[in-house]
C-alpha cells in the first residue's frame, strides 16, 4: 500500500495571467497531520484547490494514493478518499443538520466505516442539540462543526481543512482544535490551514510555509516553534 496519500510535484497554477503557485512540491503521508501556513495571498487556498481539482495546474502532477489525478474532477478525487472543508464552509443551508450529515455517509476507500452518524454526534455534542435545525440557523462555529462532521461521514483517508477557525469565538475555536486532535489520533491524515500557528503546531507533525507561491520552510512542529526568525519573517509573529 502506498504510504503517500497525496503527492504533488512541480505545481504551477495560474489565475488568468497571475502566476500563483510556482513549482510547488507537496506530499501527505498516511496518518500524517500537516500545517499549511503563510500570510494572506501566498497561495495556500490555491494549493488546496489544485489538489482537489477545483483549479487545474498549468504544469505539474497531483497523485492520490499513487494514481495520477491531475486532470480529474473534484468528485473523482473525493472518491479516492480526500475530503475538503473549504473556507466559507459550504453547508446546505436549506437542509437540516441530520440531512447534511446523512447525505454524506459512505464507507471509505478500504471499506472502513469508522465514522458513523453516532460517532460524529458523540464528537460534536453541540450538533446533537441542533439536529432539526436548518444549516442557515446555525452559528458560524456550529456550521464549521457540521462541515467537518459531514466530511468525516465520508470516512476519508485525508481531510483538508481550509481556515479551520477563522472568525470563530475563542471558545468555539478551542473546540475545533480539540476535534482536530481527535481526528489526528483516529489515523486520518489532515492538512490544516489556520492563522494561529501555536494551535496548528500543537496538532501537526509537519508544517509547510508558503511565500508568493513557493515553499520557504518545511519541517516538524518542534523545528518551527524553535525558529523564531522564521516565524517572524513569514508569519508576522
């Protein structure tokens, strides 16, 4: 079994004439939690969208579980075990919490059904209290929990989480970080984008920093925390 679940090489992605990603290599191993960091506009979301097939690279390759998926559609990449929680969440506001969760339920690529409806509600007790509510009736934090819960219902091999806690109250953000830790412990690989490097490095094994579409740092959480010059230069700490 290929231990590299995602392997991107030499990615060059453009929006029109704007050259956003400049030769990026990025990989996600089985059971690995990765922090993707950088200031606004440095290419983090574009990299995630390129991995998911939402944006096509002009050059480079994206392999998922050893298979070339560079020109594949997002649903084909999702079927390979990659779940995506976009910035802005993307829940179905006219469906209830129950419907949002149940519509996503399916076994994973190896037939695994570790994340059941019951387990998701056990992990997100706030959703248990809101089952009949429509998606649009939830607070921002509850919507984020629902989006992550819905992604887990697909029993993914990799969970990609863009702006994990942006705009959330500190108490809710703390709950999201707790859940990120549980997901890591469950063996699902994760890619987490968030501005709070201290929280990110508490749950990640490895971290990648982008500057203007290029990788300027890649290393363990201990390495990053122990390098205040890098933090200050690239994350504005």
